[in-house]
C-alpha cells in the first residue's frame, strides 16, 4: 500500500475528503452569515437552527408527503427561507440601528426556542435520511474509494458558493447589494427599495442554511441539535475569513475544513481545537480577518 | 399660473430630540437654478435630506409636480424624478467607477447618454475600471454628479459640489451646472461658496436656524449682493 509522509494514502485522502465535506458546510453556512451580516449588520445566531430546519423539512417532506431528496433540495430552502422572511419582517426589522448585541440576543434566543420546539416534537435521537438512489455507490479512484454522494456534496456546494459570489460581484443586483452594505440611505435615495432588499437578503441567507441542511441530512443524522454543534465552528470560520467578506467565507470555509481533516491524520487530539487556535492567531495578527477590510 | 416644480411649505425636521428645521418655506420653478445659502449648521443639508425623506422625522409639506412627498418612503420619492448628490459624494468603495456610474436606476426617459456624460466629464472614461474611491476628490465629485444625470431625474439636489476642490475643478463644475441648466434640468444647490453660487443661480434663499429668512434674485444686483455679503459675513 502506498504511503505519503508515513501515512497510508487511503487514510490521508479519506480524511482530506472528510475535511472537504465539512469545509463545504462551513463555506455555505458562513457565506449565508456573511451576506446577512453585510447588509443587516446582524450576527445571525439562528443560522444553525435554520440549517437544522432545512434537514427536518427534507425529512418531513419525505415522510409526510412522499417528496424525495430532489424535491427537498428545491422546496426546503424556499420554505425555510420564507420563515426567515417572516422573522426579518416581524422581529429583526425592529432592531435596525440598535447595537449588535440586541440582534445577537434575539437570534440566539430564537435558535434556542426553535431547537427546543424540534426536540419536543422529535426527541433528541437522530432520524435517518437515506441517500437518494441516484447518488448511492461510489468510484474506486485507485488510491481511495470516493462515495458518489460525498463528491456531489462537495461539487454542488462549490457551485452554489461560486454562483453566489458571481451574483454579488459581477451583476447589477450584486452592485446594489454591495452599495447598500456601504450606505443604505444613499442607495434608497437613488430609488432602490432597500427595506425589501434587506428582507430578501435575510431570506436568501436562511435559504442557503436550509440548503446545506438538506445536503447534510443523508450524511449526518437529522437531529434538533445538528446545527448547534456545527455553528460554533462556523462562527470561528467567519471570524477567520473576516466578518462580511463573501470570498473570505468561501475560501476560509473550504480551507479550514481541509486543515481540520489533515489535523485528524497527523495529530488527532488537536483536530477539534485547531480551528479555534487558528482563530486566536488570526485575531492577534489581523483582527479584521484574513479577507476583511479593517476600519 | 401653474404651481412651481417643487414647493416646500412649513417643513420641520428632527434628529432625535434635536429640532433642526423650523418651518422652511421656498419653491423652485422648472428650469431654475436656486441656491440655499447660509452658514454651517443652518439646516441646508437637512433641508435636502428632508425633501428626500431620509431624516428620522419630518412634518409640513413638500410637493413635487403637485404630488405630496411627506409620507412617502425615500425610494418612491427618488422614482418621481428627484436625484441627490450628497455633500460627502457617496462614492462606493466596493464598486468600480463603471458600477458607481450605473448604480442609480433609470427613473424616467430623457437622461443623458453615456456619450454625453463622457463629453461633460472626459476624465471618467479612462478610469472606468478603477475602484470608486481611488479617484481624486474632483473626479469623485464629477462621478457623483455624472451618475445622477443618466437617470432621467429632472430635479437635482446638489450639496456643496465645490467643497474642498481646486479652483480649476470648481470652474469645471460651474460650467457643468450651466450646461445642465441650458438642457432644462432644475437644480437646487446648497452652497457656502457664495461667489460660485452667485454666478450660476437665478435666485438665492438665505437660511438661518432652520428657516428661510430672505430671498434674493440674481437680478437685484447691487443692494441684493450687499445683503448677501452681510448674511454670510462671519
């Protein structure tokens, strides 16, 4: 069996793939957080719960309505995104202009309430969600076995992240968004309905979280706390990438997933803390984050 | 006689507890260049913001083409054909020059074409892919004016367009405003540089403590000028 750096190749590549999978979820989730933070100035602590809602929506669509994975991939982001729109219109809107802390408290409280409701309804043991038949099985690449579903998750996550980045950086809609992030008053005085844009942006960020939740359903168990476990790491990713930086959240998300995976190979004990160590170092050397604009 | 294009009556505005405008009265007729002159803190900029609906609280009446603006959200007001060039220019750092130029949506037909804009501001053409805030102060001011000319808005609110700029640039902006007037734009200009304003405007309103205290027509040459100087002398 081939070895690299004293590690059997299948082990190395296996962890690398696992790192990429985790990185894909970090990237989509931190991307949503970055988009929301940029325009709303709100640190959306409900994000993990909304990711979990995406997974549960997929589960409920399958078990109550008989709608499978592909429908869930389309419908769950729309449904959960719509609840996000309601949250923005009914609650977050009232926090405009207040200190960050209020948004943080509200969204954190909401996360607890939502997780509590789901735990009450479904219990805390996970529910299974099967991999769709089209994506079962895998490819033997010679040096490792690549499960089709995992390849799909990495590929589609990259595609969604790149598409979001392209829309924000290269289109007219994106220029409205970037401009409103800098100076919403001026953009509104140009005739653009900024309050509606804020609502839809929050809805979009939440839909991204739900999309990640559907992708995660067949890999992890569908459980009420699945988001709470993940979101702490995702916030570290956001801090490392730079609050509100779109490209930063994508690159950092995938990059840190890989670093975490490799740490599991070389120093397993450190794998759950490595991201936070990196966060501390980045905060000391570049407080605005790797891709953040300071000041 | 038809009502002027813009009629402001008993306009009050507040920032939190601070009562900044105490009943502004003035009007601007189609095709006029009218200035609001006054010292720092008199309420000139706030008046523009109150017309646009971007102050926290306002009362009174602002009518544009006969339509009441108090009560409308800012984006609806802009869509009626009122464009604003703010004092701090408002060039976006995360947008390049081209994106800055194309940012304000077209609200009506009859805006300037790109060719016409580049004829007025030739410097901008060569800087299209630069980051907006990498431009010089004068170029940023030109960009801030240029981008509101293509929207088709007929009433332009310009807030101290000459502030902090070199005399050559001030002259270029003066020529631009004269050209715009010839093309039928209506302009409400806030200025502290009264020498600059005196050469351009049809009428001046003097603003003190959130009220209009006098109106001087450009045709009232001698005595009017003396009054102006008296108001603005520090």
